[in-house]
C-alpha cells in the first residue's frame, strides 16, 4: 500500500501487515513499476491504486494512513495522481507510459 523510509531501511505497509526491510526506500522504488508507485515525499512511496483521495494534508490511503506530500513535489504528485485516475477510469488496460 505504501512504504516509509527509516534510518536503516524502510517499512513496507501492506493491507495485511507491516514489514521491516533493510533495503533503502530508493532501492525499493527502483524495483517497482513507476506507473503504479509514486515517491511523493523524501520518506514516502505510495501505491497509486491504494489512494482513496487527495486532500490538503496529503494522500489518504486505503489502510487509513495519511501520507504527506513534499512542498517541492506537491504539484508533480497531484499531476501524476490525476493522470493515473484518468487512466484508471478510462478502462484502458495498459498505463500510458507502457505503450510502445
């Protein structure tokens, strides 16, 4: 659902549990599909499919967490989320960035 950077790795929050990984948040982000995951803050990575809504305090996730957005990346995060919602609601099976 989302991941949070920690001092010696990161916490991976799933719908079932939270796992501690010794891998950095940047490393985790590199291995995930960029069409579905967004680095919205220096310390947070979100699965776009699990965002319920965007408000002034951040992304409200399906597990009840609120993930803050960085001030510098706020407009880019909003734009990415809006594009994702348009793609999701269009019924097209392949995200725009996956098209050849």
